C-alpha cells in the first residue's frame, strides 16, 4: 500500500490534507509535526510521497528536504507552504522538491499536484 508522509506543524493542516487524500483512497498516512520528525519518519517508513511545509520547528522544511534527499535522492517531496514567493518556490525546486503548492489551496489543486508528481492518484 502506498504511504504518504504529511509534515506540517499545524495539526488541522495535516488532518485536512489526510481527508483530501482519503477521497482518492489514499489512507496510509504518516504524520510529522516538525522537520526533524519528518526526516525520522522518512527513514523508518520510506513513504512513496512526502508533503511538507517549510515553516516548522526544530528543522525547517527546506533543510528537512535536503536530509530526505540525502537518504534517498529519488524521494518525491512536494513542498506545501504559505511562504510561496517566487524566490522560495525556486529555492525549493532547486533543492530537489518535485513540486510546490501554495497554501491556501483548493482540494482539486492538491490532488492535481499529487497526481502530477506521483503515480498515486488516478
């Protein structure tokens, strides 16, 4: 079963993303409250896709992205953040994120981005 890691310090955001993904029968969700937990969960769970915020405690999303790609250079990480100015989007993509989605987003936007970046949504 496909595993998706959702890393966001806001529990309501993790819940909302989980509910959106569940509509497409993606229910094997792993959660992380901060960047450090995201890296640890990635190491232990090897998710097929990671959705990660940038602004998080302990380790920000971009530094967590670097560590995750150090573990698996083929990891698929979508940055999902309210910090969506052009320079931040370009930095995330330059560091190896497969895509970037700006908060707030519509459910269709999230699903379209997940479909484009992975083979998890049909």
